[in-house]
């Protein structure tokens, strides 16, 4: 019995050593030098000299030759500088991670097998120890083995949750920063948008697929914004995206700020094969809300960034892998692990994007993933499909609305046009045009919704007034807003490291921060106001 126990313990030691060695983690560091660049802020005809510092929350941060940090909305830069900033961000992220991917991977391939094997071996060891008359000699060794097993099991449990790098997500949305703004915290990524894309909408729907809805901007703006977790958890049993699950609302958000719905309609049919979608895979719902029902493959860029993010937190790529390689074989969920990281892919055939929701989500009684924002409908009629109607154009007008023209049974001269007052009472005026006359109907509306995007000149004025001192700092950091009236407008103050990790947070203004326990290095202080965010570089010595 003693020999058997010794053999068993030797096996356990070897096994635990192998397992623990697989959990070792290493990373590379890098540094680089760059010459001073001249940036042109086209929106305000401003030129500034400095180096690219970072891209975050829709803004490009530029450090001038004196070490001062300025931020500008990406959309305010010249097209050339936008391209340069995007290239720099992608280059930095590629250096940091080898390929553009989440920085902590999920690897559940052998998770449950390993956990089961460890538990079985512990049971065998416990049984042999119990049967051994000299078991008191091994009590300390047994304690060490049990603790080691618990540590190993705990490390496996951590691997069941992945952490998505928010800079990767930000880079994916960056090309649309003129209409989409983003932000994030330690738990979630947030997207503000109106759901209106830059491409032509509604044209291409078949002559039996239009239900007389037209595109109207929706206020998907904080706190009614899109959000998904940065810490996705793989579900024990993925839930199918089908005619009986997730039939209301979105299952993903495209990087241009347009929601993506289940490809099944609320009647259970395939919306694409039934001819209900336009040339870009979208249409308007009963609330006049524009959305896609299939993967927006046209959003795939040369950088091979995600084209969307599912509401479970996993990325959706186009026809290529993150490295630019051809798409690998897809699993039953319409995705796969790539370099240990799960993501979905868009394709031209059903299920088009997500077969089963791999990550844990909450589905309410209305078969909708929650939380997600709601768009308030303006028109209250129960519009039905208009057989024989074929949309010929859908273009914005100069009065906050759209003109949607169509033919009916090959007869032209039909249109649904609307305008909106930009001041109270924000009335919507719809004109229903036919070859024989026009019917006008007014609807009550809400104030125009604007995605947060402060002008570059205002950014400069606000940031120049706000001072951090001393900087570099060692123990206490003072914050001076330059105007005491601004203090009551502060919603939060964050201290981040350059990896986006939150070191400190307060939900009101405080004039000083205790940084005695903060390690030496470079940091970012973010001050959130109601309609703007000011970010300052901090050096801790």
C-alpha cells in the first residue's frame, strides 16, 4: 500500500507540474521614436505640431513638443491625418499583441476534461491515503497537494472568462467616429449612435417586402446606448439564434452604429431570401428604425478589424481572419477559436452571422436580449406590406427628414416624405404622395438627438484651462478646472494606466488625488462632463 501511495503521489506531482507550467504568462514590451508631425484640424482650420499619443473614445490624442496633451475628435482631422492616426493605432495594437486580438484569451477546449481528471486523481489519492495505516506521515504533503489542486482549478476557472481589449474595439468603430462615439469602463463597452448609416437605405427591397416604414434617426445615446461586455463568458449551452429566440431587438451592433437583428423576422421567415432587405442587408422596422438582418460584409476593411460586435461580447469578422488569412472552417455557432480567441464570421448564406449565441446573455419574456436601447416610435399606425411597391430612392432632405420615392405596380409618382421642426414642439410632418394627390399628417416628436462629439475649438479651450499640478507628481496631484462653476458639472474623474486599467474613480469633483501608492510611469486622467470629456497626461515619478 505504501508503494502504491508513493507512486500515486509521484504521478500527481508530475501532472500538477505539467498543468501549472501551461499557465505561465509572458509579454513583450516595446518602444519607438518618431519625428514631430504637423496635424491639420480641418473642421476649425487649426494646425498643431506633435506626436500621436493614443486613440480613445473617438478622439485622437496628440502630445506637443512641450509634453502637453491635446485631444480632437477623429472626424475633425483632415482625411489624410485620420488615415495616419488609424494606421498608427493599428500599428501600436499589432505590436502589443502580435495580431489584433483580445489580450486575455479564452481556452475552454480541454477545460472540463482537465478539471475532471484532477478531481478523479484527488479522489484516488484520498482513498489510498485513507487506507494507508501510516497516513499521518503524509498529512503535510497531502495539504500541499490539495492546495495545489485548488490553485490549478482556480486558474482554469479564470480561463473560462475572456477580457476583450477595449482599444481593439475602439479601433473597429474608429472609421465611423463622425457619426458614432464610443466609451468604455472596466466591465462594458458603450456605443452612441442614431442608427443611420452613410450608405443608401431601402433601395433593393422586393416589390412585396416593404411595410411602408422609412428611416428615422433614433436616440441611441447615453444612457440609452448600446452596450456589450468586455468580459464575455462562454455559455454552457449556446442559445440558437432562431425563430423562437432573440426575435425582437438586436443581437449585435455594427461598427457603423447600426443594430443587427436576427435574420428571422417576427413571423419566422428568412428576411433575406424573402426579399425584405435592401442592397445592404437592412430595412426599417415598425418603429421606423433602420437595422440590418444579415452581416454587413461591406464594412470589412483592409485592416481586417471586426465588422460588428455581438451583444454577448464576441467580435464578428467578415470573410477573413484577423491576420488577413482566409476564413477557417466554422463551427455550429458560425464562428471558431482563432489563436485561442472566439469570434463569429459573416457569410452570404444562413445563418449569415451568428448561429448560436456563444456568450452568456439575458433574454427577456419578449425574446429580446437585455439590456439594449429602445427607439421611440413617432408614427402609430399599423402599417402593412404594400404589394407592388418598389422603392426607387431614399435620400435625406434639408429639413431633418427623408424622401422615399417608389413605384407601385410599375406606376411611378409615389413617395413618403417627412420633415421635422428643429425647435419645440419638434413636429414631424409626413406627406404621403400618390399620382392623384398628397395626404399630410403631423406627429408629435422629441428634440433632435445628437451623438456626443464636441467641436475641436471647444476641446482646445476647455483643455487649456484645466491644469494638473505638479506634473510630474509624486504624492498629491492637484486638479484646477480654471473655473469654479465647472466643478458642479463634473460627472466623474478617472485615473487610467496606458492599458486602460482604472486605478481610481470618483463620481464628483475633487481638487486633489492621493497618488502615493501609484507606481512610477505615464497615466491618463479623464474628467467627464455632461457633454464633453477632457483627458490629461500625468507622469508619476
